C-alpha cells in the first residue's frame, strides 16, 4: 500500500513539487520535509503573492517559533523553508532567505533506561490488554512493543513493515530504506519469530504481501501518535512515572534500552566490546560505530558495577562523544 502524499497548493505548488523531486533525485527521502512544505503551501494562501516572490513578512511569519513548539521542531521547520528559498533564489526569483537557526542539541535529553524488572512488568501490563470486537490491540501491541525492545527498531521502521518484509522461515525482518536510506536484515529470537507467525495466522493471512503488517481491523495501519498514546497509558498502569513532554520515557527509549541491555549482557559474559560495538551498530542501522559508542557510557551509568569492565575495555578505544548521535 503506497503512501498517498497530500498535493501542494497555492502559488508555489509547481516549484515545491519540482524542488522535492530535485532533492529525491539526489538520494534524499524528503518525506518529513515534504510534509512541512505542504503545510507551508497551505499557509501561503493567506497572503497576496505576485510574481512568485516570497516576502520577508511571509517567511518571518512562517519561521517564527510557535507557542509550545520544541526548539528542535522549529529548527527543522525553518531549515526546510530555508532550503526552498535558496532553491528559488538560484532560479532567479525574488525571495527573502531566512537566517540559519541552530538545532537544539540532542544531548539535552537523557534516555530513560528501563531496568529488566521494569521491562518485565511493563510487558505484563501490555499482555493484560483485553480483547475487543472492533480491535486486535490485545495481540498487536504485545508483539509491537516486544519488537521495539527485543530488536531495537525505530518506531517508524516497525510501523512501515509490510507483510512481505517478514521472513517467517528464517525468523528475520527486512527493514527497507530506514533512516539514512539504509536497508538491513534484522534476525529475531525464536520466541519473537513465533509470535510473528501466530499473529500472521490470526490477522494477516488473507492480506496482500504489500499490506502493512501492523494494521487495524478497518484496514488502516497503526500510527505513531496512536501507539504513543497507548504507550503512555500502559506506562501509567505499570507504575512507571512519565516526566512530561520531552522528558520521557519516550517510545524511542525502548531502542536505547535494547542497546544498553545488549551491551551489559555482553560485558557480563566477557564478550569483546571491540567486536560487539560494530555488530550492534550494523544491527540497529547506525551510520557508523561512532553513533553507537555512547551506549558504552549509558551502560556504565545504568550498571555501575560494570564501570570497571567497561573502562578497561573501551576507555581509550573511542573518542569522547560531545553530543548525542544515537538514533
């Protein structure tokens, strides 16, 4: 099932379409940026525009930080428009180019690392979801949250899985065009692979291979916002405190927990972290080992008794990370 993109509107619709197509031919996915620019095209309908000129007033109004908007989201939204204005200027149009804005440091957020006991209790609560005649949530969420924790997938990767991306015989998932445009194969544990087989037999056997794996009974696929709302409710039932917006635990923290718990087990088992980090980096789809190395410190912080082992193995191998590059 192909995602239907909302059309651009207004004076710049053809130019916006050409700009996105240009970026995609260069290898950029540009999905989120296109959504931002599509909303910008709607915003322009409130202004009188002549000769496709982008006035300072229009640009400033769009790029102004909104009430309760995170600095990071604002920076992305402003940067998206800035790239488009530079594109227009290169084509000879009269435009105002907004100044660069610095993105919020990702290091401001400290991931919430669940203990094994918290994860176990959280999954018990997930498994207690009652069946509903109009929903398959009692089966989809236990599988989905185990997938995030047991394989360290990004929530977007999990929700974009198609039925054809699941190899039921080999117990593996094919992750297509994830962040940074990477494809990768993710092996699953035997119990998790069995859950995929049982779920498929119950809910997906009659669906087409190109259909999303996690679907509602009405045929639509699960959304990130809906999963997050359910996640917050389950955390509350599990007695795990949420710090509020932007403070976690976030859905993405389950990915961090997978990496930390994996490294902690390898340290306890005496596994060589020189070898472990590159393997983990490939498994979770990082751009490089450098993006994975921060988990060494997170592991030591979550498991103080391992600090000595971690320090001896890794202290002088990798340079110090000055910002959070994990994703």
